[in-house]
């Protein structure tokens, strides 16, 4: 089970690093700051989404188990679950917001539109 999970995470990380296809005459320098910003931002967003999904699934499973054991406390558990899920999701949205800010900043004249040309 652990090997399959690590393989799935590695595959997702590999898929997030895809950049727009470019010809040899318009190749971007491998060490440019913009390239590393895109690469690291993609990896951070992927890791944040994976950790957020794992945390939400664990919280939901625990809440469902506790509601099944004690149905009288379902209302309080449900309220806490909704608050916890909202906080977990907001952390992933914060990472997305920071990544979007980094992606659209001009790093030495390079932007997404100049790379796509």
C-alpha cells in the first residue's frame, strides 16, 4: 500500500512540472528564476493538495466513525467537522493564491505570455 501511494505521488509530481512546449530556438535557460518559480510552485501546490485531501479524508472517516459510535453527539461532531474541513481547504487555497502571485510576476522580463510565443 505504501509503495503504491509513493508511486502515485511521484507520478503526480512529474505531471505538474510540464511547461508549454517550445522549440529549440526559444528554449528557456534551465537556471532562470522564472523556471524555478514555476517548478517549485507546482510542486508546492501538488503537495498542499495531496496533504489537504489526506487530512480531509482522515477527518471525515474519524467523524463518521464517532457518529456511528455515539449518534447523540452527531450535531456537535458535524459542526466541528465542517469547521475543520473549511480550515483545511483554506490552507490549500492560500497556497494556490501565493502560486498565482508568483506565476504572474515578471521575473527579468519573462512571463507566461512570452514563454508561450
